[in-house]
């Protein structure tokens, strides 16, 4: 079901991008977030890391030219670093509770789109799209929430 979830997330992200002109933090983000809707703390940690990455990029852009591809790559690298730190140093597998970010590049993708279209819009579109994907997966699975 993971592959189907990611695929539906890509399709939903493309539909929203083409119809409304908003992107859900990168084309693969909604599928990954949908997979973790039953673990809201991981989603919050992922969004927090994305916000930290965004602040770092904004501060660095006051001192150096960071545009286009450089800005995207910097967001991905910082997001990857934030994810590594969360897995290495604040990961806490207590009662199936994980404080690690979702994926390796997800925080960087989210931060990049927060930078482009704003924090509120990006988070809103991510959550709406992820919920729609999760509902579609539940329908495909016959109402099961364990997908």
C-alpha cells in the first residue's frame, strides 16, 4: 500500500498544482505525510525542522546570494542534516513513539515550498492533500485505517 499511497499523493499534488496553483511541499510530500497521519508527533517534528531550515535560509540570504537551484539544494541539504540530527540524537522509540522526521528530503522540500509560497499556504495544502490521500487509501483498503 505504500507505493499506492505515494502514487496517489503525487497525483493529488499534481491536480492541486495544475488547478489551484498551489503545491503541497513538493510532489512526493503528501503521500509520505499521509503514511504518517497516525503519528502526528512525527509530522510536527518534520514541519518544525522545515521551519528551522526556512529560518536558516532566510538568515543566510541576508549575507550571500542564494537563488534558484542553490536555494533549493541548500534547503534539501539542511533538511537532510536536520533529519539526520533528529534520527541520531532525538530519536526516542518509547512506546512506538518516534521523534525522527519523515523521510530524508521531506523537510527540505517543505522548507523550499514554504520559502516560495508561504508557510501557512504550504502547510495547509500539505495537510488537506495528505488527508484526501489517506481517505482514498482507506476506501481502497475497504475502510481499514491500518494502511
